């Protein structure tokens, strides 16, 4: 399953990142659900940065995404999507990407055991305040890989979800502030500086 996360910089082409950090460029939208105009959040997600989707000041937006050559497969995936549980992977990847943002070494080297502990606890959080707002599918065009000419089309289904910002911030702050270190695993001086910095600025561009 493909869960897309935000890119940290604007790009002329749409660049979406999956959990393997593989860039996939969308050339254009070929066809839309019911031949309707794609909602603004869909086009913003495809062709701009995720952070430009301004649903509400009070919520974080998390978009679940699946791609297939078979629309029925996507509709079945949507039917089985359970927001309170499935949104955990989306939050997890947002937290992961926040840790790796603007660092030159691995997050394990940058933050020590703190990085692993935060991710493990985040993966187990249940989000009862999460809401599934709406969904939309479209046929999108991708260029073929560099060895082949032309393009290829796939169905892509997006599910727009939100969680109140105060809920996410309170939960993640509690996780980060509650991390304890045994003497033998205590981060070194530089790692503690990095940990304190990210704890203070964690929700900037989150």
C-alpha cells in the first residue's frame, strides 16, 4: 500500500514520496470521478506541496493514497479503509519525515535511540479523533522510466483525513517528553542538542 507524505520543497512537477522515498512524477490528470472537476485539495496534492492544502487551521491533513490499474481494487480498498486505525501509518510517516528533514547524517546518528523510541511509540498510537472527510479518484498519467518512451496511465484514489492539531501535538509532545534513557544508551552531547532542537521546533512545517 502506498502512503504518500509531503515533499519539503516546491517543484514544477508533482513529486510524491512513498514510504520507500521513491519519487514518482505525475504528468497530468487524464480523467476524473464522474467526469467532475477535481476538488482543489486533489489538484493541490498532485501538483503542489501537501502543506498548501488548507482545509482548516485547526486540523492536520493526512491523505491516504492507493494506485492500481483496476478501479474495482481501489474501491474495495476504500471500502475497507478504517480511518482511526489506518491513519496511524500516515502519522508515522509524517513524524519520520520530520526527523529526517534537513539532516546530513542518518537519524539514528543524529538523534541516537531517541529517534527509534519516538517512532515505535508513534506507530502504536490510536487516533479516535481522526475523521475521514471525503475521497476522490482520477486517472493520472506518468512518464515511463528512462529506458522507455511514452507514458502510462493508472487509477489513483485519494482519501482525505484530518486530526485536530491540538490532539496530534499533545500526543507527540507527550511521547517525546516521556522518552527515558538508560545510562549505556544515553545520547551524546551533540545528539542531545539535536534532540532538544527538534523537540522545540517539531511542529514547524509539520
